[in-house]
């Protein structure tokens, strides 16, 4: 029997490239999670402010707007400490700048790695 939507952990995907965001949403929903999508960090902050059920923020690092994914990760860690963070990028130079406890997944990432990382974070 499938989990009801209310009981599935909620993952906020923050990705400015529509096709990449759509693919990540398909993967994450297929892994048993509920997905909320944001096209940039500003939209993500509004969602986080309005919803108390976000368990994980899955964000790209390089995004246009008032803040990139790195700044978003720090904002999430400061304002919503219980929320887990998964950061993704094709550029590995940002790893040392991520907040403590952030999981980094290099692009391109596999379905197995995404779902495995999310399962591990939710279980912790």
C-alpha cells in the first residue's frame, strides 16, 4: 500500500533550469517523497516561510537572483536548523563553503544517489 501524501516527507527542490527541476522532481517523487518546487532562492524562502512541513531543501548552487544556492543553504541553516540540505553543482569548488551537515551531490547525479541521500537524511 502506498504512503498517503500527508505522511510522505516533503522535499523542496530549488532549481532555475526547468527541465532539470522537472527531472529531479520525477526522481524524488518516485523515491516516495512529496515535492514542492521553486525556480529560485527567493521563491524557496517564501515557501519555507509559509510551510512548516519541509524536511529537505534540494538546491542547485549556481542560480540567478538575489541569492544563489550557497547563500540559500546558509539561510536555511540559520533560520530553519532542522531542515536538511542537499546541494548540487557541476562545480566542486563550493564544497568547503557549504554549511555543516549539508550533503553535496555533484552533477550529473544518479537517481540512486539522490534517493539514497534523501533516505539517509530523513532517517537521521
